[in-house]
């Protein structure tokens, strides 16, 4: 991967209504800090109970910032159903961790959409008005269906801190189907952890001939970033204690037709290198090489 020093957000909203298009002025951010001692500005400190909950929800430790990456002001939100780190700059979650067990996948309370801003965030956040008329869906990171075994957890999945703008056809199509397949995978495992997040990524930056150090993306509302790609990292522990991992990266767009989910598989390390996070920091080196450095196998349900 090229050593990119900057990422631009030329935030021009191209999603048009019937009569007009809304636009936003360009903004810039540093993708990487100028030195390796950079520390993210975090607006929340976790209590001991929250740390224990994060350990339960995140596989092999809470995702950690890679030195040299500038993620700006972030806040943690920890609930019984999921834990996340929220970007004040982009007003979307950088990652969301959840834990699935088979017995929670068979009981479902009826879904009642209750979208709303997250009152636990003290910094910039998405508001309902940001999505209104944008043409983008409020796309869950920790899916509502994963939390449907508890009425309270189901309701809490509708906080906008757990969402990012997703194209309607993507959200209700390939992304929804991937969520269902992950639940089928979880039903065959003793416990499954899922890390879902957003990327601002341009494949042109992979090649010297096309890289210019900038990535273009769009915003909606008052500055809610539209991810270029979404990812899911699925870590499953089988009944015999074996641990397996597979990760998917899908462009926030209409997928090619036909498509196969195996086409979206990437090594976990590929995602880490493009997001600036170490997603399973407590892995032993040998485990890290096996689970993160190579592409996992996708079990077709």
C-alpha cells in the first residue's frame, strides 16, 4: 500500500432530489499524522464495568489506534448489545463490536424502527435531519436483527451512532444479505464476534501510477460522511475451541450482478492497513498471522 500522507474529503453531495441537488464545500483531513507519536483525542473514559463489557463484545481486545493515524476526536459508546468508537469529524462509527450466540438468534421481538440521535455523545453527531431528503438509508452496523432477542437491545440498535449513510439498494440488498449470512454462520458456532465499520478508501491509491494522496467522498446533512466501503470482520469460536476469522469489504454502491460473497473477502490486515486500527490487539503473533494476515474461508450456508 502506498504511504499516503493526506486524505481529502471533497464533500459534494451528488444524490439529487427530483428538482435539485445539495452540495457541500470541500474539507480536508490528515489521514496520517506527521509523526508516530500521535494519540487520538478521545472524549470519554471507560469505567471498569464498561471495559469488562468491551472485552466481552470485542474479539481479542478493543480495537486500538495504529500509531501515526489521525482519527480526530472520538467517543466510546458501550451498551449491552454493542460497543463502538464514534468519529466526531465524520459523525459515524469507526467500528462497532457485537457478540452473537446461537440461543439469541432464535427469539425475536418485532422490529419497531425508532431512529434517533445518540444522547451519550457529547461531540458532533448525526441527527435525524441529516438523513432527511438525502437519498441515503440509515444503515445499521450492529444489525437490529442481531439484537432482537431483547426488546431493550433492539430499541438501542436504532441510535444513529450505530449507523452510517448507505445507498438504499446496497443497504436492503447485498448488505442485508451479508448480515443474514453472518447470523447463519453464528448459529453454527459456540460464539461469534462481529466488528463492523466504515472506510474512506480509493483503490487508485493502491497504485503509484494513479495515487495522488487524496480520497474523495460525500457527506449528507451537516457533515455526516458517506463511507465509500463497509466492512465486517467475523470471528467464530467452534465447539472444539478452534477460532476462525473471515472479513468482507463491500463498496457502498450497487454491486455487480451476479456477485458472490467470496469476491468480497479480504484479510483482516488489509482492513487494518486502510483504517488505522489494530482490531484484535491481544492475539499472539502466531494467531495473528493465521487469523489476520490471510484471507479466511467463507462458509456458504
